[in-house]
C-alpha cells in the first residue's frame, strides 16, 4: 500500500511550526525538499524528477511536512535517504492503521486489509498488533462460513486455502483446526455427490452401488468425530439402506452360485456399519448363504 505526499494530513500545529521554522531560516521549504530529493535520487531518475518538479512543489505546498524538511537538510544523501525511508514508513504505518481499524470496526475493506497484513512488511508494532486482531476476526468469520459450506456439502471454491493462510498467522493450533475443518469440507462434498448418485440409481432402478459411496465412507470414517459420524450415517443410509432396498429385491432372487458384486457391497456395509432396516432385513438374510464370504467393504 502506497501513499503519496498529497494524501498526508498533518495537525495544524505542525504546519504552523514548519512555517515558523521557514520564517527563521528564510527560503522556500518545499523547494529545499524537492531539490534535495532530486539531488539524492539515482542518476537515471533525476531527469524525470526535474520535469516533475512543478507538480512536486505544488503537492508539497498543499500538504507541508516538517519531517520531510528535516530529511532534506541532512548533510549527506545517505542520511537523506535513510531519513526519507523512515518518513515513508511512518506514513505507510498511518495509512495501514487507518485501513485495518476500519476493517475491524465495520468489516469494510476486510479483504484488502488482510492482503495488506499478509504481504506488506510491517515494522510498526502497533500495526502488527492490529493485524493480529484482524487475523483472529477474519478466521472466526471464515470458519463460520466454511462450517456452513461443509454442512451443505458444497464446493468451498478455494476458501480452504484462504482459511489456512489466515489461521497460520494466528497460531499453530488454529492452523491444525483449519486443516481438520477443510478435511471435513472435502469429505462432505464427496458424500453429497455419492448420495446424489445413489438416489439417482434408485430413481432409474439401476442396481448398482456408486463407487463414490465407498470412497466417501472411507473419508468420513478416518475423521472419527461427531460431525463425521452423523454425516456417515446419512451416507450409509442413502447408499446401502435406501439403494440396497432397491437393489436386493431385484438381484438376490437371480443369484445362482455366487454373490453378485453390488449385493455384496450392500451386504458387507450392513454388517460393517450395523445398519438396521425392516425392509432390507429379509433380503440380507436371504443373501447370507452366498454373500457371507463377500470381500468386506473398505
């Protein structure tokens, strides 16, 4: 974030102080500032700065800066440059502070303020603390949004990357929580797709268990928390109970010597996840003789 000299606003007393200082010393303070900047600029920039001198003078006179005059009066150009860098850092810190305080107060411009905190090198300790507050606030908001996305099974559309970046600036613990939430988001989206495919097969009377069902069940099983267990129960009901009630009556009576693959998937899932359904139970019992040795569901 950059601020031009035209964007600086100084208290009236400072401006009056500059005027008094100039009155004592004589001369045009803005001419001193601009000419010294031209003199101490890299050689390749001087011709441009010389051409730009009228605009620079007008800008300086609009918003006079006592600190800039102090820099211009340093003895060597190295001192001028160091002093000017300090003034620019002060101005940058003031502009950044204003931007972050607005984002904290109302949420206005939060994304821009976060970008500033992420990518601009900050030296002012007060501004660093404000950025820390902004990261905490943004993390809470992003977490709430992702939890809603997780519960819908929607596509996070890159939000997990942003959440991880913000959480990393808060604490290691926050980063671990963000990673766990994003695994839930990913597993939930896969579960939603699996449930959609399972219900589509019920509608079309397709006697197949979608491969997404097994993958989604594995993902949810690895998470091993209350949310994942609830989502897994929803998934297994759609994929193995509801779809199973469509597959088994159509396929079990046609099996002669071996367990048909999709019947076996339903059979083993019923055992693994302890699924109970009065409609499915008699067909599971009938399939036991041929499917009792079917490969387990992953």
